[in-house]
């Protein structure tokens, strides 16, 4: 499948995603600084930050997503790397990893490695901002659910099942995409694994990576949350200095 089709599907699925809210949340803590966007995908959010005056470098593992990002956005430097194995990146004022990218890191060892990599990428007073889905959201709104959408040129079925470990979800997606040249629908399938942990687990791994000043927020609120697990989306704001 051509990268443009894969990326197009991703953008369709994310069409209603709260990009402006992610941007607003980050801009409450910093503005127009040197940013590293981990798991940037098709570059939509990276591009928004660049337009807002940030100097943005976007990192993603997917060559297809990055090819689409480079062709359809501007003002961003894109690099293909695995966030578990970051190299050659340093002195960033803020590192962000939004849209539950961190939920794709499914073991504590790999999480600690990611957090340590971020620590090494940051300037002395840098910020690390990321979000995750809560355990409650996975258990109450994802596990055992089926989602479907039908558009003129694309349809999909999305099954969510519990994984083998606590807090894990297996996503089984089937897409039907219209090929305009043949006027036929092409089927293809994707499988994704995600996992989330208790807030205290993330806090402990952040501390081990060097982050001692961490605040936790719920559902885009910039106010600290006393009960973050009650929210669907949890944000961590981590200061290096």
C-alpha cells in the first residue's frame, strides 16, 4: 500500500482529534521554543506548533508517515527513529509525546528507556509533556468494544480486546479503501497493541530517569489533578531542572 493511502486513513481516523487542545495545553507551559515531537505521525500537530513559532523536530518510527508529513507540511525537520533508541538529539527546551503515543510503550523497562532518552534530549531547564489513556478509560470504554465508520471512500471496523497483561488492549482494525482508478474497494488489516499503567508506575519510572518535579493533570486541564485516574486522558508535565 502506498504511504499516501496509509497516512490518509490515519488522518481520517484522527479528523476529530483535539489537536487545538493539545497545542493549547502545551502553550500554557511554554511558547515558541525548540521542540522535539516524539511520535509525530503525519505531522499535523508538529506543523501547528511550527506555525505558532516553535522550532520543531518531529520523530516517528514509520517511514510512510514521515514521507506523508514531509510532503504535506512545512517548517518542521522530520527524523525517522525509534523513541526507545533516540540518538543525536539534544538541547531541546520541550519534548512532547501526545495522542497517547506513550501507550504504545508496553513494558516498564522500555518506558524507563524512553524517559531516560528524553532526559538526555532536554536542555538543563527543559520540559517533557506527554499524555496517556487511564486504566479506567481502557477498562470501561475500550475493552470489549467495537467501533465502525462508513464514508464514501473509506470504511473500517475496529475491535478492542483485553490483552494478556493488566492495562493492555489489542486493537484489530479492518479497512476498506476506495481505489479511484479501479472503482473497487481494497481491504487491508492492522493490529496494534497498547498498554497503560497506574499513575504511580509512571511517576516512579520518571523519577528513576531523573525527573523529580512532575505534575499530573486530567483531560486537558492545566490545574493539577488530585485524582488523575478518574480522567480518561492523563497528562504529565515533567521538569528537568
